[in-house]
C-alpha cells in the first residue's frame, strides 16, 4: 500500500518515464534472453562467426557520437520516442523479414541503434529527474524498474518455450515490438526542464574527462566478452535451451530490482572509486570461474553475478555528473564514452572468437581477467572530491 501511495504522489513525468522504461525493458528481456539461441537455431553460426557478428551489432554504439551530434538540437524526450519506434522496427524485422543473414544483420543493427541510443537517454533523463545529491539513488531506481520489466520479458520467453511447440521467435519478437511502441508513447508524455538534450553541444572531448573515457573503454571490453561468449558457452558447450537462458535472465532481473537500487544508493554514500574497485574484484572471480570450472551451476551463478555488476554504469554516470564543468557537457560526454566503449566492443569479440578457435573458450576468460586487473588499477585514480555544484 505504501508503494502505491508513493507511486501516486510521485512526479507525473517520473511515472511516465518509468512506464516507458518498463515497456522498453520487456523488449530487452525478450531479445536478451533469446538472441543467442535465435542465431544458433536459425542461422547455425560457429563461434568465430558469432564473434565477428558482434562488429555490426556494436557498430551503432561506435556511431553514437555522430548520431547524437546530429540529434543535438532535439529534446531528450524526442530521443526517447525515437528509441521506441526504431527498436520496434528492428525487432519486427528480426522476427519476420530476415530470410538470410544479410537482412538479419540489417535489422539487428536497427534494433542495436535504438538500444545504444537509449543509454544516454536513460542516464540524462535520470539525472534530470533526480534531486541534488540523490542521482545514484534515482539511477538505481530507474535501473531497477528496467530489471523488473526484464523479469516480465524473460518470463514471457519461458512460457513460450514451455508451452508452444512451434518456432517461438516470430511471436516473441512481435510482442517485443508492440512493447517498444508502447514505450515510445509513454516517453512522449515526459516533460523535463531545459528539455534540450545537449544544450546544442554536439561533441565534447576534454582532457579533464579522460579517466571517464578510460573507464568506458575497460567496461566495453569486459561487457562484450561476457555478452558474447558467456551465453555462447552455455548454448554451444553445455547445450543450454532458451527456457533455461530465460531462467538465468529472470533470476538476474529479480535480483537486479533490489541490487541496482542498492548499488545506486551506496554509490551516493561511498563514492564511485570503491564501487569500481569492487566491480573489478568480482569480475576477476567471474573470469576465474569460467576459465577453470566445468560446474555448470557455478557458471550460472557467476553469469548472474556478472549481469548484476553491469550496474557500474550508474557509478560512471554519477562520476561524470560530479566531474562535469557544466550540465550541457553531460549528454555529449556520455555519448563520447559509449562510442569509445564500442571501439573495443566491436573488435574484442572477433579476437575472442579466434582465441576460442585456437585455444578453447577458457582462453577468452583468461584474457578477460587482464581487463579486471587494469580496471582495479584505474579505480585508484578516481578522485574522492566532493560533488561540484553546477
């Protein structure tokens, strides 16, 4: 009852944004759960081919700096609406207009562009809707809402996998497309003060933000290794089915509803430095598990842990919010960081696929442990200054 009262008394713009987050999260839950199985079942890709496919999938992230530069004169709300519409088109194309791998790649890139554009939207809108000093808490709440939606999306996949005997992907992707259109409508109702996405700043690259850029590059490496190869290990080495992948995403999302809110609130209290250090230590343990253990249930647990630690994006956002010289720097700087992240994201999977082919999948995760060590060292250089008042 208290939760309902809090919802009814909250800002109407926050409610519409959270509704949009929820609907877009359903889309993410469905695609995140099924995409590797979809590629394996429909296109029969090898590990090397799967690695190389990450180049076009992550290319929109690399292009984000240019795309957000072109959109700089438009409001952050317009960005959000575009995310919903573009994602719906991409997901529908994957389900119904992908007779060959070339068309599939086009629709995959369309969906991926929406997914990557949403990263600065979520961060910037979250900062707009947060009270001063509570940015981490607000971003954690938004991230928790997205996780709640992913529970619904993963649950939908589990139901389809259990009770539908035909090819499940067209129906699931159609459902995801409808959810994205709903998200676009909800986002169109959100109004925020100074609703210009970048304050008309198209590109921001400053020496003072270099550590933020390095953190994004390291995150791009660790993220892509696990997004690409951890599910691929489950699907191709251990024969994990779509419904079991749905269970893993479901558990990650349920845990994430609480974990990400706690992560955001804790970031406000202890600072970004300690959160980055904790992330690196946990990543090192996850890498060791995948490289050394054949216990499938342990690997499932480590996969869930790694998914939870993607919450460090909250700490990176609060860090640049504290570091930025002006609020108008923030959206463009976040986009620059994401672009740098994706320079790594596009190349790591191809090298990982070749490493897998030559030495086995364990070598991929040994290489990932090096990223964890560099991440820990980098965290030491994050300052502990008080937040700069903008």
